[in-house]
């Protein structure tokens, strides 16, 4: 068994080996995006129509560069709103790959926004996303140390199942908080066809919030956080702080760590909690086009093997957002 893992490690790298161990343990994490605050529909279906504009965006993340088999993630989303109907509509597609594992999913999203007061900024949104989720394992990338190892498929194996996402989002002029869950039907995609290796898309729960504090001369401060938990491994906590200049340029830093919200007997003692620090930048050009970049650097033992993580995002408003929404793009 050890010999099999050693040869596999040489074939596709350290991360791929970890990936195989994960799959045998029935676990697979959602993709990690440092610019989660600009990728709202990926985190929460209640975000659809949030900007009161028709908007499209794409994200690409290359994680732990320099390690063969390291994670790569790609997502595309489009959302719009029906004026005076309090309805947001959206579509999101995403693809993740780590080692021999892959995940592809797509959702149609519906959100309903309920006004809570005379102020149109004070709203509570309910979101629902329905679609499909496909997990895959490419056995051709694996090199078993034993012939006819039945635990490893000989080619690409896929499993497709329906999926559901749901979320809530409370919004004020300079503040929002959201709670969401995805992969609600993941148990239907538990086992790759004709392969004894289990790849499970666990349900993930997201809690996120951000606020904007005007300072002076068009300068604003925006702190935010994201907690992601699958109730099996440690929860992930992202802390971000941005300075925003004249609603057109922002620069900030992020710190990622793990936290234990509830005691979990399955976790080993003494695990490293620190994960990464990063730099983030975002530009809004002519109120229509935005471009963002993030660089993360690991604070754990992975720093000895990789050269950081890079993330690029592009967004486009098909019409300039309304005056009420000018602050919202910052979220």
C-alpha cells in the first residue's frame, strides 16, 4: 500500500496524493476564492440581482503554483433583476480540478428581495439555486504500485446528480450579512460509477458579512469575513480589509485560518491553523468594467513546496449600476 502511494506521489505530486487519501475518506472541499466578496453568486444564491444591474463575471484561480496536481478553479456567473418585481435571476457555472479529481456544476438561480422599511436599501433576500453536479476521477493520471488494483479506475469515471443550493441575505446601505448552503443533494453523487473510490461533494455552509465605513475625501474602509464549514474538517475563516478610493479602486489584505466552531473527535490534535495571507486589488473602470487580482502565500508547510496562489477576476456591467448600487459593487 505504501509503495503504491509513493509511486503515485512521484507521478502527480504531493497534492494529488492528499487528494486520493481525501477521496477514500469521503471528503471533497469546495473551491477556495480569495475574492469571495466579488463572487457573491458562487457563495450565496440570494445574491442574484443584488446590484440592480445586469452583470457578468469570471474567475480563475491557480492555487499552490509549482506543485503538480495543485487545485485549479474556474467560475462564470451572470445575473440580472426584474425592476419593481423584487426578483433576481442568475446562472453560475464552475469547474474545479485537483490532482485526478474534478468537479463540474451549473445552477439556475432565483432570488426574491423583500423590502423591510421605507429605505430601499434595507432588504431581506431569499435565494434558491437548482442544477447539476458532476464529480470525476481520472484513473489515467494514477500509477498504482500493484497490478489490477481495483481501488483505482483505469480511465475517467464520472457521476452526475441533481443538486440544490439555498441562501438568505440581509442588506442595508453600508452593510450586509448572508447565510447559505450548497450541495444539498450531494449524497446522490457519492460513488463514481464502477469504481470503489468514493468522491463525495459534502454540503458546505457559508456565513459572510461586510461593512463600509466612509472616512474622508472619497476614501472608505471595508472589512469583511467569510466562514466556510462542512461539519467534518475544521472550518475555514477568511478575514479581509480593503481601502476603497472614490468607488473606483480598492486594495487590501486577507488572512485565512481554520477555526473549530464545535468539538470534532475526528480531527487530530496539534493541527496547524494558519493557512495563508494575501494581497488583493480591484479596479472599476468607467463604471462598467472591473478587474481584480489576488495573491496568496501559505503560512504552513506547503510554503516549502509552492510559489503562492494567483487569482484573476473580470466583471462587466451591461448597463451602469444605479446610484443606489454604487456602494454595492464593493461587496
